[in-house]
C-alpha cells in the first residue's frame, strides 16, 4: 500500500485468513494505490519471507509476480555481487532490486519496467509500484495473462476480469511483451521496446453475481443450472431464420475452408475431451479426417501439417500454455488456426486466424459443466459450418441439425432440473461414497450440506 510518502506491506504464508488476522492486529495505513497477490510457492517454501509482495532493500519498490523467471539465478548472483541483500528464495525478488536500480537512473517506473523486462527470460506477469510515484501502477506481461479494468477515476490490473468486475465492466486486453502504466486519468500501453502499442477495449458481458453462489450450496450446482442459458448465449446470432449458420467471427475466407483436407484439434484436460466428441461430428458432417491431440504432446511428435490443414485450439481460459504453444507451432507450419474460447481478450484468440467464443460466463467449480457443454456446442457449430460451406451438408440437410441446436437449451434445461432437488437426491444416495481421481490423486467428495 502506498501511503504517507512510503510503502507499507503485509504478507502471510498459508490461507488468506492468516493475512486477514494480521491486518486486524496491525492494519495498514489508508491509501488509494496498492497491489496484492496470492500464489503457490514455486521457489522456496511457503513462508512469510517468500510471500508477495517483494520489496527492494530501501523499501521503495514493491513487486508482485505470476509465472517463472527462468534466468533469475544468474540475475540474483549479479545483484549479490553489487551488494544487494536478498531476503527470500524467490525469483520475484530479483525484479524488485533490478527495478530499484533502473529507477535510480531514469526516475520513471514504466521505463524502468521496460528495461528490466528486456533482461528477463520465461513467462511472467509483473505489477509494481514505487514510493516516488505514488499515483502510478505499472504492469508487464509475457506469456502470462494480464488485463486492465478501466473505471471512473480509477483503474485496475488483474490476471482475470473477475477480480475487478464489481467495480467496472470495461476492460483492455494487453498483447505479448507489453508494459502498461495506470494513472487515475488514463492508461498508457507500450511494447518492451518503448514503442506505443495499439490496444483493444471490450465490455465484459457478465457481472459480479455470475462469480457468486447465488443461493446454491455449491458453485457446481449453480453452474449446472446455468447450462441452458450458456448454450442459448453460445448459439445466439449464429443460426439465421432459414436455419443456415452465420459465423461472423470465423474470418477465414470461404474458399480456403473449402480447400481444407485435414482437421486437427489441440486441447488439454476437459477441452481435450470436448475435442474427442467433436471428432465424430466433424468427420460425419464434413467427410474430412480429424485428429485430436493433447496440446502438451503436439509439438514433440512433428505433426504433418500444411496450408490446407485446419487446427482447432480449444481453451476455456484462452491462456493454456500448452495449447498456445501448439497453436504457434501450427501457424509456423502454415496452417489455419481457429480458436474456441470462453475468455474475451485472451492470448489464444488473439493469435489465431479466427475465433468462436463460447458464452458460458465464469466457471468457478473445478469440475467443468457449462464450459464443457458450450465447447461441445461450438465444436458442433464449426462442424456444421464446414459442412455447409463445403457442400457436404447442404442447406436442406443442415437445417434439421441447426434446428436441433436451437432446441438444445430447452433440452439441457430439462436435464438440469433434477439438480435443483439435490438435497433429496443426496439423502437417498447409497452409503458407499464415490471416489474420483484427478491427476493421479484419489479424492473422496463430501456429500454433506455446505455450511
């Protein structure tokens, strides 16, 4: 927190309740500019010293960071040789000390950030403040999400719009290797080289209530109940009165789509399973062979791609690193890339030739429900559209399928209704508790009522 001409910081390892107790016992001074962060311990143990934010030796610079700085060890050694005393085991702290050095030379936090970022290797999002510029917050991103929220006389930086949606629904997407400077009266974005950068503003089409339980015991129950609306929103405006598909976001020319001779779906986790189902629809409706690949393995098997290949990248967040790297590999091979994504302004849609947004809204529960379902709907729309433009599923035959798509929100509503009686279902469930597996770890879910 910037206050009284200096920086005041509080941090605690463990759960947020530990920090809340610390702030009750030792409150920070009031201020209008501040930064904060919660993250896993990646360098060193989960201790107070390794928690964020990190400060320089003079206590004038504070930094929070998401991602990994791969060359931090050599930077740390250089700083130690110059007399810096680093108090933590983290890669983040080296940025605070480097910023302090650069700021002493230029007295401009944004320029100091640009200078430092040019020395860093890895994937990172950085946000920093300096006591000598109390009304400025500076952020930077490379291969890690960062979004700007713009309100009336205020601005926000976060990894996701959910962090500031209660204050503003106006956002700015940041590109790769960019630095953003926030002031009360405006936002300035440049590249790491200092050149002005073009940005795109957008409006978030959901509000703070979408990220709350809304009376349900669990987020998963709420999100199951939201499936019909999510499906309807994903279909909205994409099927015309004649039953033909109109996908304005697919900016790939029709004549190029007609020449496609191979479709490859790349995705991870839940999105990968959506792709496995989509394969049947694509091959059935387009008569084009379709492969489904785990994005994490895609680059390493030297896939056969060319200008007539269409790669479909599926990602709920639009920031899945393995999927992003697979996308970039496909574009290097000259293939067209179509993204299916739920997050406006994210990296994967920006780096694709075309995008089909799902409109599921935020999904908080770990087990995917509405995001998975809308990914399936989007995949079916792509399959039908390809069949339509290629003539393998001409208008008279595509109308029944598009009509079925139109009716799917009503059908999914019927499927969702039993979950509204979850309490009675739970009471009748057998004594044997099901066991699920995530990432090799067995998890026994509790069926008791949430407090």
